[in-house]
C-alpha cells in the first residue's frame, strides 16, 4: 500500500486587508476567538501540522502556541504565502484555507480531506454557481507547487488560472455560502448576521 503524502495545514492570513480596513484574521465570528485562531484549531484536527502564513509584523499578534511561517515576499498575492510554506516543507501537501472564509466548518474541511485525490495536482472546492476552482480552500500536492514555481517565474500570479489549466479534482460544498468570502466590512456584517452573531 502506497501511503498518501502527509497534509500540512496553512491558514493564509498575511494579506494587508486593505478593503476590510482591519486585519481579517483578527475578526471574531466565533465567541471570543479570532478567525485566524479558529481556523488554526480546526485544521489541527485534520492535518499533521498546521501553520499560519503571515507577515513579519503580524507575528506578535499570534497566540504563543500557534506555529507560523513568515512570508518570503518573493511573489505577489496568495502564492507568496503558499510558496513560502512549500519552500520550508517541499515534500508535503498543503491544505490551504484563506482567513476570510467565515462559513468554513469541520464538515467543509473533513470533506476536503476525505475527497482528496493525491494523484491529481490539487483537490479544490468550487461553488455550484461558478464551477470554478477556489485555490484558497484546496489541497495542493507538492508536484503542483513545483509547477507553480515555474508558473510564477513566467510572470503569472493568479492561482485560480493555474488550477484551471490543470487536471485537478473539484469538489462542491453542501451550500455555496460555505465558500462565502468576506473582504469588506459590510460582508463581515453579512456573515455575522447569517451566523446569528451579535455585532460589537
């Protein structure tokens, strides 16, 4: 029996959150826990190791027990964090989850693990509406990340376009709102309303 490559977890939290006007990782959707810590604790249940991908100036805001990988700043966009993690642990598959996905649950993550096809470059969620891969809630196999490196060296920066050009495994959530992305403050409030969380 050939064992699957170990999966490490990566919470992408290094963006500057300019549209939200506050660090999206610090937002609270679940009691007194930041979204960054909430996702970290969730991924620890499913991944061999879990890390928070962040900028150097964010490290002091992390909980002392939270492992992190500082962005190398060699690339633009989310590939910066993903490839920084790949460089540190190049033989591992990476379950990548963006910090601005408030409706991700244990069910979401368990389905991603259970439906993973490690013989394909990646296993990624897509909404029923778009059918387009969501690269920031996906498992990236190490072979794919080696190809991503070449992709970026050719001047490309979009992880979705990379996945569209690959033979990947696509899976779908029970409801498309599971993949709702909160980039703006009104979207943060919308998510909290949907979850029945009181505003500060």
